[in-house]
């Protein structure tokens, strides 16, 4: 009997949840705005890129995400892989616009005087929500964060309809309009009739529209595309892509990824192209591109690595310091990654001591950069100075915790301590 009780107790213990310290995935911060336009409180989910606190000279494009709570996890994951890890596009600030239930969401996504989806004789009120974004949300974001003048609006389904309506009503509100499987069919394709009236007005800044459709029928999107074909537009470029192997719910992320790669075309330069141009031509390329996008941003680390390697491969290693100094003046937000890669090659071709001197000479300037502090720690490690290496790894870990970076980065640093 005693053994039986022991067995029962042991079994119960195995099923008792273990209480451990849990760290939430970083989903940014939740902000509440008291909206005058909507006459109610509204919430925003704002996710800053990991580089935000480490590169104080950088400014960032903004993506405004409709139906923010529904789409946020998927979109933030795509951005992490596309920007933070892949560096195929620059880092961006993501602003998710929360809704307040299905009925209210549909009402605010549907253009004024259109019948909302599903319910007839229930008119849309997109004008109010567009005014909320333009006069309240965007000014709030611009005031409180280091944003560039480059912005995009992204919506799917009835949110995609809102995107089309926003383009027609206030085309200067955003640089890019991403409309995935828009509900053009709403109110008997009324948005197409509206386009016939509005598209003739092209007195606005150059803008882009990205349209996508899954394996859907009767969405009405081709009617809108036909109208784009009929109406010649000077300041609006548009593209359309059909995804026959995706459905209405799966197409959003894939089309979003493809649209971003088009929007930021040229941000990542493949090695095959880099080898055909000089380091100076590469720097000039990023100068031009950043001016066009209106941003200050660190160029991809892999690109910097390649152009410094070009110097050494062509026996111009003695020109690296002058090249880095010049490039840092022209692309100030790239200075840290330029010097970091310079130090990496200096450690190999010269000595770890010389590389350490280089990083320490600008340590105060990049005291918020986890990468810079970690690079210093690594050089102390190469020099067999365990005490100083540990000191700087601890500093890097403290920064990582303060900046709430992804756990994999913390794991790398913790393994060194």
C-alpha cells in the first residue's frame, strides 16, 4: 500500500507544471491613443527593429498594418527573416492597427456609402479610419520614433479594399500601397466605379501599388486591374501577381514578402553583381538608394564584408582605412558595420591587437551597439585576456537584455561567459 501511494505521488509530481522563469517573445509595445476622429480609445502594436537602440544614427521606414492583431505575428516573423536576419531589405518599424471586433472592423474598412461585407444597408465609414491614421497615428509615430518619410500601408481582404480606397482618396498618405486579395466585389464592385472617377487625378507624389490574388474567384480584382490599364497614370506604378497555389488566408504573407522585395529592390546586392563593380560604385549605389528611400540605414554586413575583401584581393589593403573613413562620412548610419568589418580583416591580416585598438578608438561612439561590444570581447579573447573578454561579454549581455533582443543572440553571448 505504501509503495502504491509513493507511485501515485510520483505520478502526480510528473504532471505538476514546472515553474520556470519565462521570457515572452518580443512583440513590441502596446500603445493606446484616445482618438478624436473615432471618438474612442484605439490601440497600436509597435515593433521596433533590433537595430533601433544600437544604431542611433539610423532612421526607419514604417509599415502600417491593418487588422494588426490578426496579422501581427506572421508579419513580424517575415520581417525578422527578411530584414533582421536576411538583410534583403532595410529594417523597418511595424505599426499594427488593432480593431475592435469584426463588425466595427468591416465598417471602418469599407468606403463610405458602400454596403459593408455580409450586412446590407450597413454603410461603411472608411473616411473616419483613414483620418485616424493620417491625422493621429502617423503624427504620433513621427513624433516618438526615428522614422523616415518612407511608409507603406498593408491590408488583406476587406483591409485590401481599404488600401485601394486610401490610394484613391489620399494618395500622398503613403509611398506604397499593398493590397492583397482585396474585396473589390463589395457593394457591386463600387470601388471600380470610384476608380474611374479618381484615377484621372495624378497630381501627387510618385506612389506604388502592389496587388495580389490567391486561388479565388469572384473577388472582382481583375475589374480594378482593367481600370488601371485603361487609365494612364504618370505618378502611380503598379504590379499584380496571381498565386494559384495559395488560398485567401495563406496568400497574405507570401505576397507581402514579394511586395517588400520589390519596394526595396536593390537593397541587397548579390556577390555576382558586387564582383562586377568597384567598392566605390557599391557605396555610391547605397547613397543613391538611401536618398531615394529617404532613410539613413546601415548597409548589409555581407556587402561590407565583400567590398573590404575586394581591397585585399586586389592588393589594396593599405587603402582600407581611407576608404572606410570616406564611406562613413557619406553613410553615417553604416559607420559601425564598416569599422566592425575593417577590424575583422585587420585582425586577420595585421593582428588582433591592431583590430582592438581600432574598435576601442570608437567605443564611446558605439557603446549602445551589442555587435561592437561583442567584437571587442572577441578580440580580447583572441589575445588570451580572459578577464577583459568576460567583462565585455557581460556588457554585451546587459545591452542585449536591456534591448530585449531575440533569445538566440543572448544564447551566443551567455555561452561565452
